[in-house]
C-alpha cells in the first residue's frame, strides 16, 4: 500500500505480484514436488477446510456483519490441557494481497480475493496433538512484469505487501518466522539503468526458484532464508477493508490493479482481476473469507511481517515450526469432575419483572428475614445454608479491603468471585423459602416497566431528606450502626483477619464514608439503562476470559472499543450517583451490597458471563483461557500481582467460599477460581437463565448481537491521566476520524502485562463496586 495524494490510492490499493499473478489466475503456474503455487486461484470460495470454528458469536444480518471482532490468541498464560487426540486450531490470516496457507504439509486455505478489497480470512484445521506444528504461508503483493502496479494510469507506483496472522494455539506472526523471497523488482540494476514510473520498459523483475518441498513437513530452512522483518500498520497499512453484503454474498467492491477503477463485472461484487479478463472473473466468497482485518487481528497480539524490502519484494514465502512441547504456562489444567446437569434439572433465574406478584413477594419477604434475623436463629429455623444479609455485605468488604490487593475486583477473579458470592446468596435465599426456586435478575436494558417504583426497588434518587430510599419493596432498608467484625468467622470458625472496621462513623460502610444516614441512600437517576445489543456483544464475544471481562467492565478488548455501555460498573455509578466520602450505598466500592438491588444486578452480570461461556464452550478444557500464572490486575489493581488472581488460587482466602457454602458438597474445602469455572459453567451449574432456555428452544437470534463498523473504534495505547488531561482520543478504524470523549467515559488502555482493559479516568472506581 503506497501513500499518495490521490484519496482513492490512499484508501484502496496495494502493489506487487508480477507474472505469477497471471499464472494463478489462469491456472498455468507450475506444480510438483509439494511446492506452492500450483493450480488456479480459489475461484470457488466456500468455507476453509474444517468448517467454522466453534464459539462464534452472532453477527446478525445486513451489510456490516463482517465487523464482528474475534480474538484467536489468548493474551494471558492459560493452563495447559492434556492432549488426548486431535486438536482443532482456528485463526485469521491477512495478506496484502493474496495468500495460500499450509499446515503440516496440507493445504488449508487460499485467499479468494486476489487484489481488493483487503480481506482477512478465517481458517480452521486439525493438529494431531503430538507432532511439531509447521506453518507455511505464501504471500504475494500484486505487481506487473515491471514491478509496478496501476500501469494503465498516469501514475504507476510500487506497492507494498504485508502478512499478519493469529492462531488459537498462540502462534502469531513475528520476526521469529523465516522468509524466502521468490520474486523481487524492479531490480537495483534496472533502476540504475533508468527504470522508473515513467520508463517501465527499462524495469526488470527477478525471480528465483522456490525451495523444493518448502511446504512439506520436516522441511528445514537454510541460509537462503532470513528472519522476517517486522512493520507497523502506520508503515504497511491495512488497505481498503471489506464490508460483507449478506443478501448479495458480496465482499465489497473489487478494483483493477491496472486502472485503479472498479472491475465492471457484477459491479465489482466478488470478482477478481485477470490479465485475460480485465472486466473480472466471478469468485464465490463466504462471510468468513471477507473479514475486516482491523477487527479480527491486532498489533497488540501479533506483528505485521514481510521481507526486508517492503516495496520491491513481491512474492514471499514464510515458515515457522512450533515444537509440540511448547506450552503456554507451567500450570496443568485440573480435571473438572463436575457432572453435567440433566436437561431441565437446573433452576431457572428469571428477569425480576417476569415474576408474578406472589413470586416477587416471596423474594422480598425472604430478604427481609435475612436482614432482620440473627445467624444463630436463622440456622435454627432454616438450616445450615442460611446467612444474614449483613454477612454478605461484610464478606464483600473483607475481599475488597484485602491488604494484598482487592480480591473481588480489578482482574480476572472479578467474575468468579461474584459468581460464587451471588450463588451463596441464592442458596441462603432459598433456605428461607425453597418455593422461590431461583434468584431473579434485573436486566437494565429493559426500560418499561421501571424497577424504580413502589413495587420493586423504590425511588432513584431516594426521596428522603438525605436521598434515602423510603419507598419500594425495600423501603428504609437499614444500614448497621456500631459495626464490629468480631462477630463474624469463616466457615471453619476461624477469626477473619482484615483491616476492614466499618466507616469513619462506625457504620457498615466503606472506610472513607462519613454518611450517617441509617438506611440505604441513592443519588443517581432512574433513567439509567444500557443498550441490549451491548449486552449481547459481550455475551457472544469470540475470545478468552479476560476478553469478556474487558468487554463487560470497560467495553474495550484488544485495543478496540466494542460497546458504549459498561455492563457492570455503569449501574453502580448511574444509580449510586456519588462516590468517595459522600458515596451512596450502591456506589460505595467496599459495601455496595448494602443496596438490595446489588444482587439482582450482579445476577445479570453473571448472566452475561454464563452466555459467554456457553458461546465459548470449545475453551472449557483450558478453563476458558482464565490466566493461570503471571497475572496482573486492572483498575485499582493495575500492575499488582498477588495471591487470589490466578486460576488455581483460593478466592479471597481471608474469608473463602467453601464447597458447602456453594452447595457443591458438605466439604469445607476452600474454593479456587478453577472450582467455580468447573462447577458453575453452563452444563454443570445448579442454575441457568430464562434467556438461555428461550434461545435454546428457538433459533437463538434473540441472544445474538448486531455489529456496526462505525461502533468498533481503536483505542490509543496510552491515555492521559485524569490529573493532566480531561479528554481521551479515540481513533476510528473505519473512518480515521478523531473524537474527544469526556474523562470518565468508557475508555481504557490495555495493560501490556496482562491484556486486561484498564479503565481510564472515572471508571477505575467502578471496577471495585
């Protein structure tokens, strides 16, 4: 891709393939000996061998579905699952302009588009789980026999090629790949002899023979190969990214490498240029072969590579051998022995407004009993699963105030800890009244009827003199005064070691709180909501554990801003309305469960993770890519590594969850992050969600997302701190336009150590709620 003053050239065209381009278009390239380059181009299209990878989210229909992001590479060190047979590896490849890909000697895929648009292709293939993994890619950039493109215009130019690829086994393009240049030109000698854009007849292109068997298994590179050279998108460019038209099965508009103009055949819809067919040749393309490379690939995970001469080397061979014993981390994945639940046996969590009046009344009455009954009396009346309501407020506070770092927020353990926390609360609720069946959830994307009414959660902001909530099902919900931690012990009767001692005025609130109101307060707005489509974007994201977390907490994954809403923290801020010493109860990061809406909100956050796990079931053997070692946190835990974050760590060991707490068994064994991912996954959890049931019974479309290219924007690698700047710049990958976003909105930078989206100004606090 050559930068030019011509806007069409700037946004659309790349260069350099030479006579081999004609050969692949006409089917006359020589073959033999397992070498690359044989046969016609992929004019038939169709899915790559092996089919589409599992775990794909929904893209809806229309012309912009190709913008759905996919994250083939886990930025974290996940555990290593035992390999007992063939393993499916998936990935994405982008080559400017055309590629052919082999794995362990077998052809996997050919790029169906030989020039423009500049598409990425999804690939899927089998690895036997035993042998070394040998990747071989032929990539070529268009060029005429002079080495130039656009030779039928007044301004012929040299183009440039580039390759970037990512695979689900962690293999990515970098300088570790070996490179062999087959075609290069114009040569230095011909340039010295007068070759130029205005004297193409003097230009000479040099071609050398491919190494015999270079795509075969066991091929060893020699001194004729060199290390790949790394480039950035600023230098090499992404080209003219495609948009998929599902109704026409069309991958953008193809253009001519000779005239720069659209190819006439079919209006340029899914056609390729050929020297003997200048109007174009029709080619069948499927959506998985027409992906926007800026969405499915990222320079944060992989690197653009080529030979040392980006402009004149036109056809380049790439190889990489990954030893079979290469592992992501030193941690072996534990075996999950949880039984899969029988169909229809899981209790069903329902949206709160779908409950009958009687069903909702039972939930409210049970919560009031938990709030007003002592632990001893509750256990005597309702059994060992009973917990007081304040038990949960204090347990949350102990985890958040851990001196090593917040054990429940700001990292991958956020969702595992809160899943366990919500499940323990549900068990306690059902111990009071088993006829409740399951904890309801609150879906904030549903606006009507409002939940901030007398029937449900009362006013927001509160209508009392200090914004207390004096109406609703939980009106005048009391906050404990004269708090002491001494009355609480762990499940095994041990004293809880924690710096948490209540608020500055002795109430069960955060340490900085100076509020003296004795009931729950809210300062936010009853207008708080978020877009349903944003919920489903995160819930369908094709990625790993921290990718979901980045989406749900900050809306940012892999340097891309994917959603406008913050599924978790947005509610705490929108409803709470104040933080710091003057904080509302729901916004207080230490004791936010004081507001009863907490558990209904967190059940909905859990619902997103639950759907996400179901949509990424192919990653279950590695515990969905949950970080197993070298973990660092986000937000208030940014840059911190401490016990409690990693896969095999006990969650908040100062006051752990036991198997008995969560209803797994009668054991008092403390539970790890891995235990939750094993036993509270969609197939093994004691509960499910009404949306899971409904979408399984139907076509699933109600649980999918629609992606719009204009909504997927690139986030700069650094953002200003709130002390120095009030704005953050976001550069759109679609338009290149810049816009200013107020500090405190859903922007983030990505931690190079962990890959977790770290929230920018104003959102770090939301991570803690």
